[in-house]
C-alpha cells in the first residue's frame, strides 16, 4: 500500500473502532486477497460475513456495534434498546443488537446476522441522527420506538420520564416527533402524558396522581415541580397548591430510598416552619389501582377542603368515596 492508501485505512479503522467491511477495504486501496491474508496470518479476525476487525483479542462494545452495522449495510442504524444504551436512556446493554434499515432493504437475504434484530422503517431518512457515530436513530425516534414496543403503558411512560428526566430531550420535541408518525400505539394517551410532562409531571407516579386522583375527582390543579429555596439548598415540590399553602409529595422507592427519607422530613419541617406550607405524602400503594386512587382522592380532598379548597366530586366509579354532593361525610 502507498502512504496515501495507508492513511485512508488508518482513518477508516479509527472512525469505526477498528472494524471495516471488505468493500471499504477495497475502496481504501487494499485487495480482497490482501485482506484475507490478514485474517489467515492472525492479524485480523472475522466478525461477520464480509466484515473484519483489524485487531486481535476481544472486541469492544463499540466494535461489536460497528460489526453489526457494517454487516447490515451502509443505510443501517442502531435503534431501540441499543440506541437507548448509547444515549444513556438505560444503564444496561441490550442482549441483542437492534438495528433499523430502510423498508425495502433485506440485509439477511444471504443469511441471518447472529445476535442482531432487524427492524424496517419507511421514514429512516427522517429519524436517522445526522452526525453521531456509530449511526443511530435520533433520541426522540428512539424513545418513540421503545414506547411502541413496550409491554404496557407504564413501561411506555417510563421511557418518556427517563428521556426528559435525564435531559436528553424535551416533551415538546417528543410531541413533534410523534405528530410526524401517521400510526402510533397509545397515541392519545402518549399525547396526554407529554402534556403532563410539559407541566412538570415527570414520573409515572406523578402521572398516576394527576390522572387518577386530581383530575377525575375535581381537585384543584397543582403546580408541578416548584422550586423552593431552603437553608440546605433548592428543593422541588411535587404538587404544590399555592393558594392553599399545601403540598402533596409522591414517595416512590426509586426516588426516595430509605437512607434519604430523613432529608424529606427535614424539607417538610422547613416548609412548615418557614414557608407555612403543609405537606402530606402518598406512596406507591395509594396509586396502584382505581379503588386506592379514589380513597386517596377522598383523603386529599378532605385535607384541602380544611384549607378552604373546593373538595371536588366523585369519579365514574360507583364505589368512589368522594361524594357527588360535594360534602365529605364523616371526614
């Protein structure tokens, strides 16, 4: 190889974490026979049909991803759980490498690609990230793909919470990406959830509180994630009813581990003494199903009504303890 061709080769393997396809090697000035000799001599190793690693030893994760991409063809991108892995949407590796290719592409026509799941898309030109490598779907497209593949709505909404909570995107951007899709699972509920996310309800439990407790029972609308300056630093109130100086905090195991609960109690005490904001806390069991949500709504309504708030009304459940008459008997 000439010095010029050697430079092209070095730039190629540097950009692709030491992995290249046979077609790329030939374009860089190397012959197919020279490439095969590298494998026979043990200086290179075969990763997939027509795809080589220009090194020995165990391939890195990024090299594995490049190997799958190059085997699937130049238009393939990482997507779904694998793109989520790269963006930091998840802290674990996807067991199978997830790729998306154009709808009319067939990268497995000469055999399946081991360890790889292929998805097809008619809109890949729009959803492909323009600059990031290895090639992948945009973060908004990744989130929506994961939402569509979720086992249930709770899992779907959790992906939205992660993406927004980790500051990888915004509810506005997700909503714009959703509108660009002609067909979408749970469209109405996801649009509604993104509206709540824009209002500050950034966890599944907060979403359940809004949709299962506050709205269907006619309770006042709280301000979400309100910042309050305290002696120990800024703190955020989950659901703040400013007019009534009242706060409903949502306690979930992940958000409030046991060794940090004392911080919540200190915050509540500070708010009560210095801000005259009273706090009640509700947990996961209070939001698990409609019956518990109705019971929680009755308690919150009673508490807010004692502070001058309208107490709301019962929902459509025949067993809802919040009366239609607007009077909470026995409370």
